[in-house]
């Protein structure tokens, strides 16, 4: 879908005979990273189109867009809370001297 919009914006196949996207795998990875970071397809395409316009219609790699899109009000993914233990471990059986709360002290 994003690739279709990119080709259309660059005039392929109407005014450009050669596919303007040189490496679909590389471009796809960059797009996936931006989507994972929380950017919408529309935001990605708008940033890409802006860069293409600045370069006079020349192809711009999504890897460059990925680097720049975060610099201008980029989004941060909500940080996942770290897993917390329910209670601290006071002794691991077989690891040495047992503490007062270990199972080895239970009669």
C-alpha cells in the first residue's frame, strides 16, 4: 500500500518507465520500523513526500525518512513496565548457607 503510493507519487508507470524503488526489502524494513515506533502510514508518506519535494522529485529512501521522522516531534513507544518479583528470593537451595527464612530451617 505504501509502495503503491510511493510509485504513484514518483510518476510510475505513467511518466517513469523504470520502477523508482531500488530495494523493496530495505525500504520495507524502514517502513516497518516506523510503524512499530507508532507512526501512521499517512505520517510516513507525508514525511517522505516532503523530502522528495525538497529534492526536486528525486527518490528518497525510507531509511532516511526513518532517521528524520523522529527528530521532528517523533513518537516514543510507551515503555513496558519491567516484570517485578512477588517477593525477594532469600535462598536458592544448593547455593550455600541458608538464611533464616529458607526451607532448610523448617523442622
